[in-house]
C-alpha cells in the first residue's frame, strides 16, 4: 500500500455525503479501492449479463475474470489501449488462479494446461488482427477457454471446508491476495493511519466473499491481523498496532479449530527461499513468521527506538509473544488445546530475558564506541563518559521498557541492571587495579562509576525481594569496591588539607592588622580568608562524589574545629593578662592633716609596679577599635560556624552512602546513615573556645579602658584632694566618648556584653579609688552623700534612659559598690567595731583585681575604709593597733617614666599577715609575723573590753 504524504497531519479533505446501507458500503469500498465509477458500472453490467445465463445456478462458482472477458467488448472503452490493459489484467488473474498456484499439481492435466496457455496467447493475438478475423479468433478462443477452465476448476481433488468442490482459484495464494486487497478498503485513503467509520460494516460485507475465495474465520483473522500490522509498520500509527494485537489474540490455535478446518489449514501451504534452501510453511506460519521476525528485530535492540515510538513497545511485545505461541502450536500440530501453565510463563519470561540481554549488549557496545570517540574529542576519560551513558541506558530502560517487560518477566529490571553492572565492571576493573592516589582521571572516573553502581543497585533492590530470582541477581553482582579503594586516599587527603588550613590560620593571624573590612563588614580579613579556605575544602570533599563514611567527614570537620580553635586561641594569645593593666595597690597609711611639710621632706613611694617601654607600646597598640574588630571576627566565626554545620549536614544527607554493600538489605543501610546526628557535638570545642575568648577579650577591653586608657581621669584624678573638687562628671564625659567609639565598631549582638564588661571595670575602678586611692584620697562621713550621687550618675549613664543596659544588670553590678559607699556613711566607731569582728574570722585571700567584688564585711575592706577616713579617731586606732604611717608623709603623684610608679605596697590584711615587712614602717616599728598576728589579736581583745 502506498503511503499518502501528509497523512499524519490530521487535516482531512471534505468528503461527499455517502449513501447509507449496502449501496453506501459498496460505493465506499469502490472509492477506497480507487475503482472508477465507469469501470464499476461496466463490471456490474458484465456480471449481470453473465448471471442471466446461469439461472438456478450458484453464483459463487462463477469464473469472474472469464465472464468479464466474454461479456465486455472493446467498444465499451474509450480507447483500445485502455481495453488491452484491462484484458491483460483479467488474463493474468485467470492464469494465477488456475495454473500458477494449484493446491495439487497438474501432472494429470498437462495437456489441458498447455492448451489453456495457448488460448490465452490467441486472445491477446486477436487484438492485433484486422476485423473481422480478429473478432472471430477472439470469440473462438474464449469459447475454448471456457471449456478448459471449467474442467480445471471442477477437479474433485480439492478439499473444501464445506465438503464441496471449490469452483474458483485452485490455490489459495491469489484468493488471499484478493482478500487482503478487499480488507485494505477499511483504511481511510486520506489518512492511512486511521480506520473508516464503516470498517465494521465493510468487514461484515466481506464475509459474502468467503465461499468464493475459500476464506474461513481463522484465515480472516490472520489476514486482517496481517493487514493491520503491515499498515502499522508503514504508518507508525499506534492505534493500528493495538487493533492488530487484539485481532491476533482472536486467531484460533490449532487445538481450538475443528478437525475439518485443521485439515483445510494444513492444505494451505507455501514454500519460501531461505538460507537453508526452500522451506515449507503453513498458512499461519507464512504470516506469523514475518510478524515475529520484525518484532524480534525491534525488540532485540529496542534501545534504538526513538522516544516517540516507545509507546508502541507493549504492542510489539504482545505481537511477538502471541505470534510465538501460535507458531509453537503450529509446529506441534497435536490438536490439543494449550492453556496457561508454568511452562508457558517460563517460556515467555525466557523470551523477554533474551530480548533484554540482546538489546542491553547492543546498546552497551554502541555506548562503548561512542565513549571512546567522545573521549578523544573532549579529552575526557572514556570510563567516565561510559558510566554516564550506561546510567542513561539503565534509567531509560527502567522508566520505559522494563515496566512493560515485567508483565511477562518480573525480574526485567534486575536483569537489565545486573547485566549493565557486569558489563561496565569488566571495563572498570583494570582501571581500579591501578588506582593508588587521587589524580585527574581518578577524581573523574570513580565518582561516575560510584553513581552508576548506586543507580544500578537501587534498580535491582526495587524488585520484589521475595522473588527467589531477585536474590540470584543480587548475589551475582560483584561490587566495584570503590569505597574500599577510596577510603585511605580520602583520609590522606583530609590530613593534608587540615595541615594546610592550620598553616593558613597561623599565617592569617600573623598578617592580620585588625582593621574592619568596611563600615558594614566590621570584622577582620583573616577570618573571612580562613572560612573561604574551609568552604573550598568542604566543596572539594563533597565534589569527589565518592562513597564515604561519616567518620571521614567527621575527621575533616574535626580538623576544621581544631583550626578554628587555634584561631580563637591566637586571637587571645596576642593580648596580655589584664591583671598587668591593674596597678599594684599603694601603701596603706593613716590620715594626718598636711602641715608645713614640703616636697623635699615627703617620702616617695617605691616604684615597684613599673612597666617597661615595649610593653607600654604593646598596650597602646591594643586600641579599643582593634579589640572590637577581634570581637567582631570571633562573632563572625560563630555565625559562619553554624552555617558550616548546617551546610555540612544538608550535603551529607544528600550524598551519604545509600548502600554499604550489595549484600546488605535496605534496613541495615538506613541504620548506617544514623551518624548524621553526630554533627551536634563536632564543633563544641570551637564554640566553647570562641565564647571563652569573647568573654576574655570583653573583660580585657573593659579593664584596659578604665585602668589604662582612662587611668589619668579615673585612677589619678577622681576624688583626689577632696570629693567635692573631683567629682565623677569628668570621668563620665570621657567615658561617654569611649563608649560611643566602642558602639560604633562592635556588632550589635556583642554590644551589651562589651558594655557590661566596661560597667564592671568602671565599678572596679570606682572601688579602687575608694579603697586603694593612696595617701591623697581621704573621705569624711559627710562625703558619703556625694559618693552615692556619683554612683547614681554612673548607673544612669549605663542605663541611658532605657536605651542602654537592662536595669537588673546594672543594679547587680552596682550592689556591691553601694555597700562599700555605705561604709563611709557609718561612724568611725561602727567601722572599727565591724573591723574587729571581721578580724576574728579566718583570714581568706581576696581578689585584688576585681574591686567591684569586694565585700563590705571583709576585714580587708573595712581596714581600707579606715585608712581613707579623714578622722582623728580612725588615725589614732590605726596608729596604735597597726602602726601605719601618716599619709602626710608620702607623695603619690604619678611619674612620667612609669604610669604605675605612684602605686606600691601591701594591699590587704592577708598580705599583712603573710609578710612582716609589707608596710613601710619605721625601723623600730618592724615586727615579725608572730608578733604582728599577736598584736592584731590583742587589739581585738582590747576593743571588746572597751578601750584602745
């Protein structure tokens, strides 16, 4: 059948309105078979003329070609050439039907055959003779031809289904071809891929030709199946394939036919030329073998099917399976009806397995050749390219083909995946044997191979595991062992990378100037660079795309943790101990009103707390802004650490091994991925170290601002001479400037923490002035009100009207200081009484660096209050009980050479008890440790008795 162009476009030419009923069907068939209306009329008239002389005779025994030759004259054609073509066609039909394909040989009628052929030649020669000789010869030849033809068709050796003599073509070949031509009328000539709406009516009408052409139901089903399948092959229309497979399923097997029909079907045979010579075929075999051969060819390399034809796979497989079963019945010929059985299902499964193996091998060979060619063009390793192509084959197979094949073979996916695994493994093994370290080829091939293996394993495990065959395919898959090969190389790479990162940390710290990157990015450049290196390393780790275990990732993250801890330690190690910034406590003296003693007669305080010039320069380099940048950098470290942890967890979840070995089941694989929870503790060391470093730098910043940067305003000037002349307003003014600079640089999350440290340092400084202010600081009971006012000013300053620190934080810091200021409001007698009571308690060392933490009930604190009390009673007590020198005899002005030269001497009662020469007593006032301890106890006893 010729294929009309544009038949798939869906555009149909408008058709004239058709008549209904039998006339309409006949007219439709005429149009479909492309018979002109003139020829149709001429044929009808010829058949009616032939039938007029056959009254009471069967019309199905009519020799149509012969009757048409006799009934239709040349004058009925428009030209002689058309008539000769028509006449030759009728003669050929007679020759084909009566001579060329007889059911039984013509040896007994060879003279009749010779005569028949001679008469056909005379009829053709008569057209070339002049009239009337030509007409006479034609008429005589036709009469003789009728006689010979009737004898040929009347041979009683032909077996008919009905048991009668068949009076038409002796062989079935012409009949079948004629019937096929009639069946083709069911296709729309304007769109050969579609059936006519009248197809069912046409098929019903064609049943009237069955007796003439020797057609049975089986012959019809086979012929119609063939016509539909052939039309599908020509047009590619899926609906035709569906019709063909449905029609093929209607074909009765040998066991389902009657005995008479089996004999008749066996009589319909033919021979074909094959590689082994001529092969005898039955009627069904002559149709089914081409269908099966075409289907087998498609299915043995079904991967060649384009995507648009993939929806035909099910129909082609069905056609192949039905054809195979029918052919098996034909070969058996026992007449026993075959039912579904285990053997039949096994045969179907084996056939599907053969298709899969054949197609997979063919597709793999093509992929292998393409990978080698592509490798040369793109300079990539062929095994990587091959792995990607094989993965595409496997996924396409699992998505499109194997779900269809699974109807006949439930292990289709496992067969396909295990075969691809074996084929690629054969190519991969020599490469794996030579792997010892990471290289460009290794990092290219191994990830692709691992991804392929994981894909194939998932496909195999997707099949029902209760099937025994599935276990065979699983056991037959020999793992590539990529994980075992990569594990030592990955650990070596991790150790090498961690070493490089630590080197980078040390280099970055050395080069860091602690200047902010910008007004928005207020951290240092070093931490940004370190995280860049860490992120690049993490990307490289995951971009390997190799099978890994959590301990390997944990080893890398632990290396990051160590590097970041080293960074935080180096940030803090560049600082100094904040205690160095706090000057030593000055000598304790008792109040004595300054008289005419001049500077030449006053004693200088020994310079026991001097700091060398290089250290002073280092202190000055640790400016507030640079300290804030350190804090910002550590805060940035913590933020990025959280991001690093989340990113590592997310990427590990995506890339963690889904299957540790082919032998493990899905449950054990799921359990092997539980170490993801270990992320929560990996960076605990860094978090602890960084938070500790932030706290330490904050404390250092507060102490440095108060005890170093503002030492002149706070330690040397506050309350010097008298409280009223050196109030805290000046200190607050300078403190406000420093606090403004600090808040401009520090990031918001750390602001309160730094300000709290500054608040605590301020309280320490304030208490330092109250308790260790030196000989120049004296306080009266009346000064307590101004001290409370100044303390309130500091409180208001740090609270900043609700914009500063929380009220509770400030209150808790000021509470101990408030208790100390309250001591100055007490009478001297009360303070002395409290001192004596406290002296009875065990002497415990106090923290001399945290003045804000001193207790108002401590003997050390009470003694210092008395030393700074501008009161004769206090001076008398201190002289008699402790032999302290007079304040008027000492000068505590700071020296230019050393900022701490004004401060030296004992700082606590505990020091007094530990050292016999802690105070600068006169020579005759020196006492040993035992005598001093005894003197304090005696003083306590005398005080209790009411006299001192």
